C-alpha cells in the first residue's frame, strides 16, 4: 500500500495547495474580523502538513510492499461501466423521462453487466419500473421528470 | 412533575394513529436496512428523506428516527446467520453470534440480541427523557466559544476512535470542513469555491454527499469484490434464551447499555464504537476470555445492547444542542432543518410536540422491534436470499430517485455520483468517510462560531480558554489528540528496551 499512500498523499497535498490559494484570495481578514477565507486557509495548511507526514510514513512501507505479492485482480471494469451508466442516466432522465431511462438502466445492468437472459431482464425491468413509478410518482408525488412520455399523460 | 407532564404530552403526540403508523414503517424499514448488507441507516434515511417532505415534521422525525434504531436490531440477524454484518455496528456480533449459530444455537443468539437490544433501547430512551432536558437547560449558557470547542471535541472524538489512521481521519475532517464552505458565506455574503458553477451556489448538501459516500460507494465496492453469502441452512429454533443464557448475559446487557448510552451522547462516538468497546470490556472482565470468538453469548449480548443504547443516546446532542453526534444524526439534522426546525436548546420550547413525541415514540418503537425481530426471522432469512444482482440495481435506483427528489434537478444526482466515486476511492485508499461527513455538517456552524468568538474577543484567542466550559472541551480534544502519540512513544520505548535485553 506504500505506493497507493504516496499517490493519495500527493493528491491531498495538491488539493490543500489549491484550497489554500483560493482561500487566500477570498481574504483572510484580521483576527478581530476574520475574513471568509480565514478558517479554510489554515485548514488547507493543516491538511498539507498531515499529507506530507502521511507520505513520509508511506516511504517506510514501500520497502515492505516490494516483498509482498500483488493482490488478486478485481472487477474494476464492472464498476466503471456501472458508473458510466449512472452518469448517462442523469444526462438522459430529463430528456427521455424517468420511466424510459429507468427501464433502459435496468436492462443494461441485468442483461449487459450481469449477463442474465434478455427475457428475464425485460420482465424484471418492466416490473421494477412500473412499481417504482407507482410508489414514487403516484403515491409519494415525487414529481419525477416525464420527458418524452409527458405528452402521453402517463 | 414537569417531566411527567412532558412525557404524558409526548404520549399524546406519539399515540396519534398516523404517527404510530410512521413509527411502524420507520422501524420496519430500519430492520430491513439493518438486515441487508450494503445499505446502512445513513443511506436509507438519506434516500427516504425526500419522501418525508409531504409529512408533518413530527411524523418525518419519528419515521426517520425509527429507521436508525431499527437498523441496530436488524443488523444482528445477518451477522449471526450469514457472518456478514448488516451494518457497521453489528460487525462485532459476527465474532460470537455466527459461532453460536454454527453450534446450532442461532435461536438463542438471535433471541438474546433482540431482548438485549430491547432492554438497552428502553433504558436509553428513559435516560434520554431525563438527561435531555437537563442538557438543554445547560446549553442555554453556551455561547459561540462553547459551541466551537464542543464541535472540535466532536470531530476529535470521531477521529480518535477511527478504525483506520487517526492522521487520515483528521485529514478527512479537514476536507469535510472545506466542502462545507462551498456556497455563500453567511457573514460577508461572498461566494466561496463555486468557480462559476451554478449548481454550487447553494453549497453542497449533506444528503447527496451521504448517499454517495455511504450508498453508492458501498455498492461499487461490493461489485468490485463479489461477496459470497452462505446462509445458514439449519432451521432457526428456540428463540427464547435459557435461564443459563440470561444468567450469563444480563450483566453484559447492563454494562453495554450504560457504556453505549454515554458513548452515544459524545459527538463522534456512537453505535459502532460502543459495540467494539463493549466487546473488549466483556472479554477483559470475563472469567473465561478464551471462549470469546467461539460462541460466548456475552459477546453477542453486550455489543448488541451497547449499539442500541448508543442509538438512543446519540439523539441527545442533536435535540438539545443541535449538534449531530454521528453521520446518521447529521442527516437527521439536515432533515429537521429542511422541515423548518432549528434543533438546539430551544427546540423543547419551540417544538415540544416534536421533542417529546419523538422521544416517546422510541418507547413504542422498541416494543414494535422486539415483536418484528423474533417472529419475522424466517422472513428476514428469505430477504437475505435475494441475489445481489437484483438488490444493487434497486439500491442504485432508490439513490437516484432520492437525490433527484431533493430539489427536482439533476445537480444533486451528479453530486451524489461524484461523492460515490470519491467514497469508493477513499475506501480503496483507506480513508474513512465518517469524519468527512461530520465535519461537513458541523462546518458552517463551526466557522460561524469561530468568527463570532473572535469578533466578541476583538481577535483574542484566549476567549476559548478563559471560559470554563470551552476550556474543558478543548482539554478533552487535546487529550484525545495527544494520547495516541504518547501511547505510541511508550510502546516504541518498551520495544527498544526489550530488544536491548
């Protein structure tokens, strides 16, 4: 984990530099009248110091990591595909509407990601979409976007 | 007499049919959430929060609270039967609970968990009834320095008790504080860290962050490393513990209740910490510590009592000080504010129906949970058998609907997904989300308290140490930061001595 710790430590160090800079620009004010950037400037410095200490510790672990074997492969592709499908869901929900997009999402997750039979995926997707519409839209009045199907007065 | 009058008033509110019904729904959903791994009470409350906008504030609070303490009951079922904790506070129950199940004693394990939870839950509600108003009166003397110092203690306690590195927990608390700054500064009116993005002008809400960090990220982690669930095939029978089981467990339940309640009150403490602490104590004082990890019933009774008592105790700082003790309370705080309420010392006066109605509803909720958890165990076992490939799309869908419903726009959905990815990466790189979310919730109030204190004192920091209550809080926080360093140094010194010998 030494290398991973150095990567994450570097990220948080750069994050704190970024925040510190913008906090300074917001204005630190004076001690009698602290400005909008006051607390966050010092918080950024605090995080920067901690990240440097953490990176320093990880250098010790780097030697031990070299001796340990690599971890087994994990299913990152699945995670990436699911995340991308969720972002697509967000992009399309107001254009296509909740019903269509939910149907498509479930079809994708069950048939493509989980590789279930298409007939199974279609049946489950329709049932889930219908039930969630009934519960959230009809019963709880969540005002979900209607999109393309809006004109059909669903 | 005032107390009795207030409790009677609370009964009047809680016994209204609609409030009773919402209490039932809350504990039922909470139990279900507790049973299902991958969806904790924080995510569940965040998901259902938008649905409660149509309810009265009292009904919403009763239902959402029921989800929280209900999840404490449900979590033990999966721990015992499947050896996978339903939620974080039931991790410890796996150690001895599942071992009892493997020895054919799943029934008594489930039974003692349920009864222990009921006793501890009832105790904590009674204690809440007595301690809550006392603390609310004390809190009227709090000014900005006291609030600032108390919130520093809260963040420090959570980082001190962090299961991973305290240094990293402090970093995440700092990140949460910075995220809380996004949006408009209430004192100067300036926009901070918005970078021209319209979606950030109103700041970053707790609910999408919580749903992302606790809901979405958990699903992504489970997708990445598939967990095989083997549910115990034997029939669960004899749910009532024997007299011997009671003799072994009763003092563990008493100790767990007291410990859990006090750990629940401290901001940053909570059910998870309480359950671990209870297990450690029971093992330490047991005459047969070797039995722990092999099916010791005290190893189930104590932690389950502790986590339920902590759940009750954690309502105290929220309702009386307006300070959330843990991330779940942070989301509940968000819920109360969305309903137009301001939790704090004056809540008892401004919304007595909510204050006393919620407390009394917890009595009834505990009774409902005892009834739900024992006879319905076969149903929960069936729920556990729902394959994960059906469960996670549903969880994702509920998260998306919940995020959209907050403000009827997609900005919160994007925020949730961004924090979902961040939460996933944080877990992979061994950073905890709890300090981040607590600091996010406390951030604005903490900053305002700091700036007001400095304005009051004309820039003199000694205001934080010259006021006794504030000084006491800061000393506690300082001790919590220094203690691990001293302990570490002593350990290193001892190791060096040994190597020289």
